[in-house]
C-alpha cells in the first residue's frame, strides 16, 4: 500500500515537472510582456540589445546550428503558436521553416527582406532570389537592426520611445564596429585578401571589405560538392599561394579537411586559419554569443591568419 502511494507521488511529481518544463520552453510564463521568437541567434541578439526589458524573447536555433537544414521541434511549434511576434531572416535562409512561417503572415517579420534589394547579392540558383547572409556586412545589418527596432516599437507602443533610443544607441555602436573592421582588415596585404571557407556564406563580407571569397559548397549547406569542385579549389589555393583556409562552427570540417589533404597531396601547403562563426554565433552568455563579439572574433581570426 505504502509502495503504491509512493509510486503515485513520484508519478505526479514527474508529470508536474514535465508540464512545467514544457511550458517554460514554449513561451508559457506568468510574465505578461509580449513574447518574441527569433529563428537565428543574430536576430535574437537584436531583441536583447534594444528591447530586453520590454519583451520576452526565445531563439529557436542555438550555437552551431545550421539554419539551412534546421527542422522545427515540437517545442518550436508550441513557441511559434504562442508568439506575439516571430522574427526570421528571410530570403530562404530558414529553408525548412519557410512553409511553416508562411502560414503566420500576421505575426511574422522577415528582417533581412526589409533591405533595399538593390543592395543585395542576387542568387537565383539558391532557394530564394538573394543571398541571405546579410549580417556579414555590418552596414547592412544596421538596416536590419533599425527595421526590427521599428517593428518592436509597434509591438510595445507603451515603450516605443525607450526602444527607439536603445536602437539609436546600438546603431551607433555598430557604426563604430564597422570602422574597426575596416581598420583591422587594412592590416592584411591586398594580395592575401582571399577568404576560403566551407560554404559560400561570406559574399557580403567580401563585397563590403574588399576580399575575394570562395566556398566549396554553394550558398546553402544543402548543396553538394564533388571531386571536380575540390580539385578546382585545390589548384586555386596552390597557384595563388593562399596561406590559410577556414572552418565554420555550424558545418562539419570534412569539406575543408578534403581541401587541405588535396593541397598536401599535390606538394603544396596551406594552414588551417581557424574556425569562423557563419550561420550561428557563439554560446549564449559569451562575448561571441553577441553580434558585435562574433564579428570581432571573426575579423581577428581572418586577419591573424592572413596578415
């Protein structure tokens, strides 16, 4: 009898705890502030920078997560259902989430799609019409910050003035960051300004800061690469005496390793320049878990390996 009562108590405790964890992970809370869900860490960080006092925010994708192949979890669906506002990048970055987000037009905001398309890089071979990796040009990301700030003011009109002020302050910080990026990269000799990574995510970086950018895979990590692609890249590395190539935190290292092996087999030499944050940032709570910290880390890694 006592054993049955004990087991019943354990079951009740377990059920209560499970319901509590489910609620906490899907937007349910006693906190009555508007609830925002952001797909990527970069967008989540904008909310934290300009409106963290006035809204609750959850991010779907964490460190090391590749948005091109991300599949929504049951917890994600619950969070999306309860969200007052869903921020996503757009331009088909969140490929497998696109159909889900399309069913919620009144609550979604495609942040990168607010940028004038004249400033974007066309990519018709991709799932969308434009390259979605706009955050690698700090000046373009400033436009995203301003657009998200305006949308959050609409969401929380009682605190619109404070959010507007926070947005202006953050934009000024990003303007200073862009100046620092240019100064730091000027230390890299022009003939060494070639960035080779696993996938073609850094085109906006190259366009903004004067680098030739090459990726073994295409814009999406869903694209395949073959022996001819590896051979062509290996030949380029050797002929141009590229000193370093780079890994990405959200992509398995095998593609970059295949390049290094190919260079070595042909008698060449190339260093591993380090690991860059591409489609995701660092751990939440770390310096690299913020947009500014991620950018500084990437730039120091690139410049340090190539200069």
